[in-house]
């Protein structure tokens, strides 16, 4: 497994085996333990899971056979998309108003992109994809009389009002990507500009962290 690869293969010696550190992290609640019930659906958005994780072949060997469905939102045919049952084609950076890059102290600027052209063919902005999914999940839950489900902590997760909560009571519906991003910038306390202010410059230096 992954532990066997982590200890000797990297040519480094740790005071304890990797498994010991993992067990300690569970005991001290530094990270959550895997759920008792194996996941049945994997929804991947904003990441190329099988490209970015080391020993991704172990995911294919151990996780993928347990899954009933793998759905990926992507702008291209990535490795994860190739191993997915459903690919939801997403709009690229110049087909939507967005904040594509997270800033760091090495690059203390908030950058934006603006829609130069509409999404091509069947592609949609990720917010539209997710909001439409939320709409249909809520609709099906109501049709079937399902209020929600209890998560692994025993907490009820509502489905019959999922779309309403997802869109903040209808403020940011599937066609409100630009308004949503403007709101994100407005609530970002360390940027002294609005999204519209940055339309001419494309960026603004952050004023704090």
C-alpha cells in the first residue's frame, strides 16, 4: 500500500514508520478517519485527482472498484476525466467572470478573468453546473418525500431545500456567476476594490492576510 511506498522508496529515514504517524493523527483528530461505509460516488471538481496525488494507481486499484459512479467537472480530458463515468464539460477562464488564482505572500495580488466569449458548445460555468445539480437534487428529494440523510456524524443533511440554500435563497442562481464573483470580492476584506474596479487592470494588490 501507500505506507510501504512512503518509508523506503523515497530514500529517507523517519524516527517512526509512516503508519505510526497516521495512527497518531487519527487519535489526536488531526485528520478524519476513513468512513466506516465505503463511498459509492466520487464527484471531482477543480482538481485532477489521478494526476496530482502520488501513487494514484493505488486509488484505481483500491478505491475505484468500490465506486458506483465517478463524475468529473473539467475543461479538458484530464487523467481523472478519462477514468470517469460522466464528464461535465466546464467553461474555460476566458468564458466567464472569475477569480482564477489564489494569492500567496510570493504573489500578493488578486487576479480576475473576464468573459471574452460565451462558453463553447455544451460547456457550462462550474457554478451553473453545480447549481443545476442542486436544483435537480432538491426536486427529486421533494418528489420522493426524502428530507435528507444522516452523515457519518449523525447530522441531518437536508436535500429538500438544497437548491435554496446553495443559491442563498435564490440570490445566486445558475445564471448569476458574475454577481457571485462580485460578491466574493466585495466580502474580501483585504482587497480595496470591487470586481468592476478591477476590470480595467485585471488585478489588485492585497492589503493584508
